[in-house]
C-alpha cells in the first residue's frame, strides 16, 4: 500500500501513451491546484503487446524520470502496468505509487445478470495480476475477458469512431452482449476515451466501469493532510517519442483542457533490461 506523499505533493502520472490522459483529466478536475507531471512512453507503445518484463523495465525508467523531475507521488495510469509490473515500479522508487487495475470487482458487484465483460490489453489478459482479480470474483458471476489487440492503437492515433475502431469493439462485445452481459469494464486507460462508442455498441442497458474514479479517491486520501506548495508549480508533460504528434492527439482527446498539460517535451528513457 502506498504511504503518505511527502510535501509539497507533486503528482507524476505515467502510461505507454495518451491513455493515462483520461485519468489526468479526472485528477485535474478533482484537484485543480495540484501540480501534475505526465510521462508517456510513446517510443515503446503499445505496452499491451510487450512482455511483463519489458513493461516493468520501461515503467521503472518512466517512474524514475518523474521522480527526477520533482514528482512526490506517482500514479501508474495504465492497467497493463497495474496488473503486470506495479510491484517492480514500487520497488524502484522512494515515493508512494498508486496503480490502476481493471474494475472487475465493481462490475461484479453491480451486475444483475451475472454476466460481465472486460476489455483489456493482451498483456493484462495473460498476467498474474489479472488472474488474481478473476479469482476474487463471486462464483455466480461469469467474466468474459476480451483481449483487444489493436484497440489501444486506435486511441493512440486519436481515431475514436472510425469503422475499424467500431469493428474492433463489435468483435469484442458481440458474443458477451448476446449472452446477456449488463456490465462492461474498460480495462485499459486508453479505452476510457472509447466509452461513447462502447456504450453505443453494447446498448443502453449495459453499464460501463473503469478504475479512474477509484484512483482519484485514493490520491485524494493520500494528499488530504499535505501542505500545498507555496510556489505555484507548473504542469509539464514528457513523451519518449516525438512531441508534436502526441500534442495533436492530446488536443483531439482533451479539447481545450490539453493546454493545461503544460509544455510537451520529448525525453528519451533508458530501460535497464
Ligand atoms: N493504457 C494502457 C493500459 O491501461 C496500455 C495500452 C497499451 O500500451 O497497450 O493498459
């Protein structure tokens, strides 16, 4: 469990790309005065197609970049890190690290039909962290795990409603929806940006779940006793790949709020294995 963030709190969020911006947006709305530093590992995107060891090494280096830039509390804004590499990230940094995992528990508690679906990356679907989530599901609930190869890539390109994006969502949901699923977990932070499309494909009687609100609550708890900085620290954003395309997609996903990311700078990282 993460401890208490040292004062003054500066939150560093990290993901493979733009997906964590869905969590950045919720955190910023909840804690508007809190300095936020975002790091996107676009040079290694997508994490969902990599091994747990590769993602752990990249995520550790990203976390260390954020700490070097002044972050005192880290948020792994990525379910693939949360299910496959969180312990390694925690071991590599001296600050509290909050992670996110697919909101299976909330969906399982809410379902009336006993059928839920989870849209996740291939890495998440195959990992031990995800198996542990499934093991905790009550026996009367059936979980349809749908590894969505290629779907995070659509979001990373800023293509939220193309025929291909829709086809990927339809392919993932057709069978579980026909079986009576009434809860769908958006188990990757990129997929949160696809909520309108997923809702349209799944139908109005299906409720969507993601882990972002739970992470925001956890961060709020961790910073609730902290002393705000007397110096106004500016938000900043790093990407391990080229800055211009990242900025363009961030603007498409966040609209005017993208300006609050602050300067977006390319910053390569060295992963140690
Ligand atoms: N946004 C990430 C997640 O929540 C990873 C997407 C990817 O890089 O494949 O799992």
